[in-house]
């Protein structure tokens, strides 16, 4: 049988397989420039949930996107979604076996809520007797912008409103994200607490993967801030203007340190230091083996007279027309807003009833 590395990509809350098709394409491109679809079950819709590419070493890469948890089905609970994905994985492995292919490697990547589903999923697979990973070797586990600690509460007015609505909006998944679920089989503990227990099957399964990667936004992520995305009790990027950040060529943070008080006290400017590492290129076009530390000091000067003011209205309400016609859409807000709120309310009620 031909060896296969099966990669599972799981989307986030109220998402579908479209959300991660770009990731699937990148993975298949890394495996082989010319990739082929492994199944045509969804070809009528123009998208397949699985794709394959054969690497140079003979190991075929198959990327699979679960299709049983689209849209409001993600409201049914993290555990329920994980069980559905597990059933899909079994079916995909059977399909590959029918094509004389053997899954020798297994990787999982989850985006947003998909990261929590992924963590529960590998626990389910490892709990089987014998373990799923006794035959299918774990290779890599990764999450991106996943609320591992749930939705955090900061005490601000906006955050309080979001908490009040969010914990009631997304049915069972909402309760789990806000740590409001209490299950008898878990001795009254919440799902996220059980999944974080080092003595539980979920952490034990995670330890089986030789490579684990947690991807998070340092700043500007209002839904999944840095602490919950990285299992962190602190947020070093709460004030990004007060730290020196070292990044690589892909703009990924390598290290950071607080700025000196002297640089923070400048009245007319705000400074931060970015340090990047890059390979120096020789004149003949070849790359030098030596690396050079390049320090780039970025200073933003502020002038009250020339400061550009932020528009009062959000961009989607401003038309590309001359003033005052660019604000004409505002006149329709009193009519459109009730219709929009009614539509959202009906949609939420229907989805909550079915979840």
C-alpha cells in the first residue's frame, strides 16, 4: 500500500470548508506543485473537501476538510463537533484504503473554534482501544487564533455586553466557550477545564505529537486576544508602543523587551524598535552564510496641526462620492437597522432550536 500523510483542517465558529481552502492549497503546493483532487463528491459545488499531492519522497499528502459541521452546526458543542469529525476521518481512511493507500502519518490544524474541536478530537481518537495513534503516527498539531482559555472577561462595558449576549447566542458551544457548562460525567467541571487537565486524555493525546504550534495575533485581535490564544496569564502586547520587538523575514515575533523609560517620555514622538534577521546576498547573487542583525528604529512624529482625523462613521457607511453625498447612506440606517436586527433574531432562534 502507498503511504499517506493525512492532514485535517478544521474551520471555526459558523464557518465552512471554504474558509481553509487557501491553507489546503498551500499545503498541497508544498507537497507537489501539481496536485489532484482525492475525491469528487463535492465537485458539483466547485470545491472538494479533500485533496492530495505526492511528495518527492513518495509519501502522498492528503488534506481533508470536514464537511459535517458547517454554519450553525458548530453551535451544537465542541464535543459533538469533534465526534462528527472523527466519523468523517474514519470514512476518509476507509476511502484511502480502498485506493490501496495507508495513512502512516496524521496531522491536525484548527482555526479559531476549530482548534478546540481539534484538541477534543485527538482525545477521542486516543481514547479508542487500541489507540488511533497506534497505527496512524501523529506528526503535527497546530492551532491559529483559538480561544484555548475560552472567551475572557476584562470588565469593560463593551466586553460585558459581548459576554452577556455571546454566552446565550451560540447554544451549547457558547456555554462551553464562556465556561458556563457543567456536565455530571466531568464532576461538574467545564469542558475547557477538563481539556486542560494534564491527567486527562486530551493533554495526553497532545503530547503524542512531536511538533505542536500555536499561532496567535499579538495585537488587534478583539475576538481572540493573545492570552487566550496562547494559554498565557499575561499579555505582553497590551501596549505595543512600550516594547521592542524582534521579527523575522515573515514578520513573526522572535523576541521582545520593554522600552527604556527615557524613550517612552519623549513628548513629541512615540518610538519602537524592530530588529530583523536577514541573510546578506553577495554581489554575484549567492547567499552568504553569515547573518547580520539590522536594527530599524521607527519613530512616529505627531503634529496637532497636520494630524489626520479619523472619520466619525465606519467605512462601510461612507460612499465613494463627494461631500455631502458620501454620507447619504446614513439616511437609510433607521429603516435598514430594524430589518437587520429582526433577521438576526429570527436566524439565531432557528439555529438555537435546531442545535
